[in-house]
């Protein structure tokens, strides 16, 4: 490891730590600025109608103690950090006494199983289409460009809703919501698995379709940019075969697309929010949606913290990988 | 300046985008002069399909006209048996094993369907054989009622009674009596029906489009302004200022803007989220990319000869920035602004769909309309396409037109992309 390299990594790690701390602090402070006391609403829900003033007060003190809200702000922050590091994230307000980690643990796998394959498939197909569109421009520009521009303007939630209405409601090819038939007990049997697969199709293809659009447009313009670059012209003058040039062009055009892939894997949970709420898919997005609507701040904080940390890790990994695969970064940073 | 504008408007992409955007904007501005309805006023109960609604009560007090429509009888018969019932008829015939090739639920084949039905349906037979899917008593009763409706005379006599007690007068209504829609005291045309609250969807949509555009413009202006200011300062002044500003920008880049929005919005609570607050918050969480690009462009401009000359002439910082630097990055800033507007509108819509939108009792926005459509089952149970599809279309058209304008500008200002 050269001196420049060490300096580069030190700088990156320093930034990683600083932003990580900032993210944790923001996740702690913002929910505590909200108006209204969460404890009052829980006590209001749980207490019997004939309770005396003292009983109510007792309940409030009890819950305040349970949530650690009777400590001062630094004590609360310490609890928050401790809970974040031991992975429990504290106790949920709306589903008391369930642990936040329990809520998240039961939903995050649905999100990962739905999003990861969908993002990968969408990325692959989108880049293939984009590269093809850049290479065979005359056909694409005339026939498909205006259409693609319009369809890529449809927001993700709009596309999901249209797919849902066409394929689930009107044609009845796929179930309308959920991840498996209601009333089924999750287990490793054929009936359950087939139900999961049937429910999987629509959210999966809607995410694939949406990411194909974005990736294809990006890949096309990157490839066109590279195809017009000086090195391509020079290579042509030298008489290098087209096939070989194309390989170089697409390899260069791929670099920003790799960034795109890493970032969309990192922001997977955030990206899942809308699709999951539309298809009522029981992933992390849906948990977060439920938490937002019931003002369950520990769950919201935990979800946003997870999203932030995943994005942070993704961009950190990218910086590291780039340092090895992109000679331009290498030259700029290491010397 | 004049030449640049001419160039810009010669770009077909920009022009098309500009025209679409202006059409949307003009509709938003002019529509209230023609329809004076409050966009949040409930007119009906629940989803009403698009169409013209005529008061049954008032049709009695208008003049009647004699019109002989040759297909009146057929139309009446067709209207009395909706597609759902025709499907039931087909299902029964199929269950009975009748040949139903060439038959469907369309109006063209309706008469053939009725003939086949009359030849094949018999109540006693249906009871005895218990055909598949029609084995229960309830299903058989449904068939019987359907058959009664088909065999009864659709032109049965009808009378209208006016007044009460001794003053009551009765008049016969002939099958050839018609009323003129403009003469009916209360008739209402709803081109896009009503939403779950019974609000006129079109009026609501126009208002919501206006508000969403406003949110986008405000958020975009704030983001562009902060981004420009930070970028100029960091890039031109450099040194410690640059370090501090880029430190803040770095934090904002890595923590996803959407997460910040969700945290701030949920911290605010629904009541204190006004339209303006929402727009301001979207603006102050999305300036980072503009700031970064402006900064890098300013750094490359900072040491150009004309800037150095300006410095030597003793011009103030503000003057140098305004006359020697801004003109060079203006095209980029305009493009960034257009993209910020479009993403501001989308951000509002997405937040509203998560239930974090502006206060729903004040004004409608496109996102709130999508959220209501979802909450009240417009796309599943009610199947009310008019409550969400036009909203999606408007959002798509707005971002489509803004994207077109942006790529058009890009082609004009970056000639390398032009071919």
C-alpha cells in the first residue's frame, strides 16, 4: 500500500465516521422535536375509563420509565446509541412491549428478497437495452425515443398503480396485495411457496420495469458520450476492429452504471417504500409506513437509520472499489 | 441574450416541452374563471363515475318532447341487463352444456344471447339438475330474477304523481317522452366524476396541479438559490469557507434526502405541515447537487484571465461574481432549476402517498389526491380509475415537459451532445 493510497483511505474513513455520527444524531434529534407526547397517547389508549388521576399519573410515569423518557437528553441519547449498537433499537410505541428489532427483523427479509433480485434484473436488462439503443441509434431515436421519454416520466408509484390495476384488478392474473394468502401459516410447504411466488410477481416486475427505464436512459447517454470521445476516433483511425472498440466503450460507460447499481442496492429500503405500500407487501417499507401513520418514532428512527447506514456503506464501498477499478480515480487520489 | 433565447426556442425538444408546460399552466390559471366551485366541496357521496347527472325530481317540471327513436326499445332492454348479468347468463348456459360459440356480453350479440337463453332456461330444470356453479338456492334465485326481468315488458306503463292528498294529479309517461337537458333546473356534468369525498375530481385536479406546481417552483427556487449561493461561496472564496460548506454538503449527500424529509415531516406533525412549509423543507434538503456542480464550475472559472483582470481593476467580489462568473454558469443553473422543480413535485407526491403530505384539510395537491385514492380503495375495491389515473397522467406530463425542456437546453448549451 502506497503512501497516497493510505492517505486516501484515511480520508474516506474519516468522512465515513463523521457522516455516520451526524446521521445518528439527526435520527435521534428530529423525532424528538415532534409536537405531542407519545406517552400520553399510549396511556390514553390503554387505561380503563374509570381510572383516577393518580392511576393515570402512575401509568404515565411507568411508561416514561419504560421508554427511558424520564432521563435527561444526554441520558436518552446514550440509551439510543446503546440500543442501536446492541441491535434492539428500543421498544415500539404503537406495538408495546414489542422490540423494534423484532418488528424490523420480521419484515426486512421480505424487502431484501423482493428488491435485490428485482434491482439486479432491472439493472442488467436496462443496461443491455441502453447499450443497444446507443449502438443502433437511428432505429431507436426515431421509433422509441419519444415514447421512452414519456414513459420514463411516469413516477414509480404511478407505474406500480397502473400495473396493479391492469394485472391484478382487471385481468386477475395476480393477487392484489400481501406477500401470501391471508390465513396461511408461513411454512416450508408447496402450498405456501406457490402462494408466495404468485404474490411476488407483480411487485417484482414493477420494480424491474421502473429500474429498466432509468438504467436504459442513463446507459444510452453514457454510451453515446463515450462513442463520440476522442479515443474512439483515434482507435478508428488506427484501424482497430469495431468489435474491440465497442468493448472498450461499454466498459467505460459501465463505470457510472456500477455506481448506480451500488447506490440503488444501498437505498433499496427507501426505494421499497412506495412500491411496498401500493402492493401492501409486508416488507420494511410497509413497517415504516405503518409506523409513520401511528407516530411510532422508535420504529421510524430505526428504519431511517438502517437506510442511512446502508447508503453510507454502499458509498464507502464504492469509493474503495473505484480506487482499484478506475485508473482515473487512482491517478487523481493516490499521487 | 436575445440570440440565446432564439437558439433555445429553435430546439424542437425544448419547444414541445415548453408548449406542454404552458398548456398545463394556462389551464390551471384560466379554469377557475369558468368553474367557480370550491375544489374541496363535497357534491355527492363517494365515487361517482364521470358523466352528466340530471335531477330526477326536476325532470318532472320541464316540458316534454315527443321523440321517436327506432332503437329505443333495444337500448332499454340492453340497459336493464348490465354486463355482469350477461356474464351470469353465459356462465349458466356453459354450465348447462349449451353451445355458446359466437356469444359474448357485447351489445351486438345481446339479442342472440337472449334467444339462446329463452330456449334453454327453465326454472324447474335448473332446480332439478343443480348445474355446476348454480347449485345453491341463492344462485338459482338470482337466475330466476334475471329471467323475470328479461321476460317482463320493458315498455310497461309508468305514471308520475305530483302533489299530495286531494291535489294529487297523475300523468302517464309515454315511452316517447323526452326532456331537454338544458331545461332541467339541476343538471351537473362531471367530466372526471367525483372522488371518495364526493368532490368534483376535475376541479380538484386543476387546483391540485396548481398547488403542486407552486410547491415544485418554491422548492426548486429555494434549492437552486441555496445551491447557487453555497457553490459560489465555496468555489470562489475557497479556503476555510470551502472546507466548512463542503463538510455540510458531504453530510447532506450521504444521508439520503428522502430520509431527511421523512424524519423532518414526521417530526412536524400533520397540522403544522402547511403547503409552504412542505415546499421549504423539500427545498432545503435538495440543494446539494446544485452546490457541488456550481462549485466545481466556479473553481474552473476562478483563474480565467477575465476574472483576474476584473480583480486587478479592483472590482468588488459581488460585481466579479455577478458579471464575470454568473453568466458562464447561468445555463447550467437554469437546467438545474428545471430538474429541481420536477423532483420537488415528485417528492411532495411521494411523501403524501406515505401519509406525510401537507395538511389535507387546507388544499389538495397531486400527492394528496393519490393518497386519498389509495386509502379509499379507488384502484381495488371501488375501481374508480378517474380518481387516480388523471392524477398520474398530470404528474407524468409535468415531469415529461420539464425533462424535455431540460434536454432541449442541454443540446443547445452543450454542443458535443448535439448530434
